[in-house]
């Protein structure tokens, strides 16, 4: 179940996310939490792409701009 990240709460390391660009969607994993940065205090995280692309391997984003795909420890059991 995917959802947009809640701006007020962080995400744990290892969280799987999707990054949406014009013309591309990348699957990535949160590898670093930079904390709340800037005047409006947006939380910034570093993500690492899971596939080879022409995009940089690691990039920074506000968590509010990421689509959360899977949080570690909340995997669904196979039936």
C-alpha cells in the first residue's frame, strides 16, 4: 500500500520509496536522514536508487515529495 509521506513525521532508514520525475519513476531506498532543514523545517532524506539509471545513484529529497512503498518491519506476511 503506497502513500505520500507525512511531512511531520520521518521515515526509518531502509524505507522503500518511489521518486517521481517528469518522464521517469525510480524505486529507491532511504539511506540517510538529514533532519529538518531550512526556514520551513522540511525533513530531508538521502535516497539510493535500486536500479541502474542515468540519474545520480544517491539524491536528496524532502520526504513530502516521496511516495512511500514499504516501511521496514511492516512487510505483509505471505499467505
